[in-house]
């Protein structure tokens, strides 16, 4: 099944079409910044690893419906105990990344990279109401955080 023309238009050309007619969407905010050359390759790699740790740790939101026949608890919500040793390992790696970023930058990168919060909202949360200023502040904070992550992951040397 191919993506609809509307979906392809929404990506602004940020997709890859393979020889087997498979489409890979690269329109996540992190990918868009890389495609627009607003972040470096090491920063993008660090963001991608951060996103990978987040999902492997089972911290992403889940889609589903309520089971009204269930008495209590259960389900696959993974904000409690990890469901496997592998998930526990990735949660520890993710927590180490958050510690390396510090409180403010960890919140910014978690929102941007993992929850795909728009850059302008990152700036707005820092009290910048003008769109251009909010976008500029958000982008600079994201770049600083991604550079710190790249150092933490050993993608670039620590200064």
C-alpha cells in the first residue's frame, strides 16, 4: 500500500523511495533539521540514538482502547517496572543521557526528539512569544543539547 498524495505533500519531500517502491518518511522534526542542514551529522546521530533509547526503553505513548472488562492494573503501560531486562538496560541508558544533559536540556530534547514537539513551542516555553525569536531560541537550545549528547555518546570528542 502506497502513501496517499496528501501524506507525501505533508512531508515537503522528506521521504525516501526505495527500488522496491517502499517509502520511508523522514519528516520527523529531527530529520527535517538534518535535511535542511540546520544541524550537523553528529548532532543528528546523537538525536537518533536518544530517540532509539527512548523507544527501546518502552517510554513512548501507546495507542489503544480501554478494556472495560478488566478489573484493575495489567495492560502494557510501561511507565512502571520494565517488562524485560533489555528494556531495563535501555531505560538506564536513557536516564544516563538525561543526566548528561542536565534538567533543562533533557526536558527540551525529550520534548523535541522523542515527542516531536515543534521548535517554536520549545522557544515559547522559554517565554519567547515572538515566532522568529522563539524559533531561533528553540533551535539553539536543541543544537546545544544535541552537541552535548554527541559528546556523551562518544560521537564527537569532549572538549
